[in-house]
């Protein structure tokens, strides 16, 4: 009796396997469905979230700066998480494209043609414009941030060489795109904003003042806001620095070519434009959660 039942089970199993293989080979019985994942993602991002209604949200534009080599590794998580809280945002890269339904602006459009067409820092940029992001090799892609970032940056990496050129053209395009905001908050693809904390900080500032605020850093005697920590610019300050950049573009580009640090170049330009620096530490800081010193701000001069 047991042996007979076992034989029936084996026969049934063989029959089911044969039917499965037949259906796979012929397509018989298959139901084909498709869905637009991009539309689904956009619908998800458009959904109402209470964090969009914080006091300064409608007056704040978040500007995220990224690059083609890190887009897949770092931007997608922002689109499904933090960006969903931002009522207003722009995304800049070194290659204009639509990614997961988002229009990515080219941060380098305003760089002088003689530089973008010939300077060795723009080798990657020229390849991207000609062949697109698909031309990137796996070895060129950036993923998660290093455990401890180099204080002088990865200046040998093509994406880093391009990055220092993005800041001032990006600020100019931002003002052109959204001239009506009180606050402009600039972040990178490995920056995380505590949105409610940021909004509380902004309510302590006067948007009518020329403000350039962030985590204080120095290169030599030049003080500037560390780009990776994020920094805040008021509308008057943005107008002042963009006007100065337009009037001194050749001089600034020459300085950028000889410098390794784009946020330092930006900090110097703010100072030259007459915008004072506001130290916003510890509201803005560059430490990883495991290395951040949890101390009272009053213990240190800021």
C-alpha cells in the first residue's frame, strides 16, 4: 500500500513538472502584466506627509548636489525617504537626465566653454555628454560613503575633480529657477537632514539678512561652510554671491582651477561678495553618528 502511494506521488510530480515546462515553453496560461514603477514612485513621493507642513517648509528650497558616478548608489534612497518631506527641491548633477521620474539639472552648464571643452578636470564630463551615464565602468561608480572620509577629499577621482566646479554655477541656476524662496539649503547625496530640527533653526534667523551658515571649516586662512554637512543661504546672500560671481567669473574660475576644494572656493566668494559667515555648528556637523561628540554647545565657542 505504501509503495503504491509513493508511485502515484512520483507520477503526479513528473506530470506537474512536464506541465510546468510546457507552459514555460509555449507561454500558455501566462498572464502578462506591466506597471509603471516611475509613476508609482512619483505618486508615493507626492503623497501627503505632515513633515511638509512645518513652519518654514514652504519658504525653504533644498538643493541636492550629486554626480553621475554616485547617482544609483546614493540618490534613490533620498527619493524614497528624506526628499518626500521637502515641499520644494532641486537636484543637480554633472549630467542632465531624468532619473526615476526626477529631472536632474546640469550643475556645470554655466562653466566657460574653453574650460569645459578642454580642461582635464572635465574629461569625465565630456564623456558623459557624448555617451551618457551608461559609459561608466563599475569601477567608476561610488556607493556608500567611506567609514571615515578623507579631510582633503578624493582628489584623484574624476567625479571629485568635476565637483569643485559645480558650486557657483549651481547657485546661479538655483536663483534663476527659484528666486522667490526665503531659504536655500544645499546638501550632498550623503547628507541627511533632520527636517524638523532644520526648520526650528531657520526660525531663529532673519531671512532679510545676508546669511551664509554652516559647519565651519578652514583651508589656510579661508573659512567656509563644509559642503557635506549642508549649509544655508538666505535670499539676499544668494543674490549677492551670484552677482559677484557673474562680475568676477574669469577670476573665480582661474582660482577654482588651482584649488582642490569647491566649498572653500564658494566660501571665499561669499566673503569677497560681502556676505558674513555664520557658524551653525552643532546644528550642522560632519561627524558620523558613532563619532559625534555629544556635548553641550556652550562647552565650545562657535
